C-alpha cells in the first residue's frame, strides 16, 4: 500500500511539473494542456489520453494543489 501511494505521489509531482511547463509556454486552458500532453505522448496514470476534462479534474485534485507553484 505504501509503495502504491508513493507511485501515485511521484506521478502527481511529474504531471504538475509538466502542467507548469505547458503554462509557462503559454498554454492556459485544460484543453490546450491536454493536447500538449497528447503530442508528447503523456498518458494518465491508467494509460489513457488526457482530455480537457481530465486535466481540469487533475488540477482541482488535492494532490495537484499540494504541489502547484501557482500564485493566484
């Protein structure tokens, strides 16, 4: 169980870094970020493609909020 939690936390941290890099490159909407992830071949934890909806859900999750460096 502890290993699974660690893997999830590592995944969340990695995706937060990718989101922040996409935002720094000018991608502001969840859909734009999802398209960027698709172009890079990044998948969700379950191996699926990202959609605008899944990016938005991810960004509103407690895990993502914990690692975000957003000053809004």
